[in-house]
C-alpha cells in the first residue's frame, strides 16, 4: 500500500537506536493517558481530546527529556531569549567596531 502511494516506511538508520525514540515515547504516553479508559466514542471526540492533550498539556506543561527536561514552550522561550541576547550583543559589538573604524 505504501509503495503504491509513493511512500517509504519510516525506519531507523543503521546504528541509530534512538532515531525514533521521541515518536515512540509520544505514542506510548498517548496510549496510556488517552486510551486508558477504552476507545473514543467517535472521531470528533478523538480529535478534540488529542488536540487538547498535545496543545494544552504536552507542549505547555509536560517535560521532555530530549529538551533538557523542559516543556517545548519553555525550550522555545529560552531559545528565543538566548537568540535575542546574542543578536543584541553582536549588534552592540558591530556598532562599536564601526564607530571606531569609520571616519566621517
């Protein structure tokens, strides 16, 4: 079926035992937390609960070991803050160098 659709099955690369670890971890938690009481009543309920779990808990609260035990929201905030800090420091240094070397 995959070949007929022009798709290739995802597989870990040779020697990369943790290649798929994040995905496997996510789906194991999904099964335990959302499917613990059985199946969903319908597709609409499955979509609603899956969205709420991912957006309201997994991305905002749940800590991920691959992100240094921070939530994706914390990781993104820290990354943006460090990027802005680095950019400001770079621009300040650049301005200082230009003001010292450019003669008007």
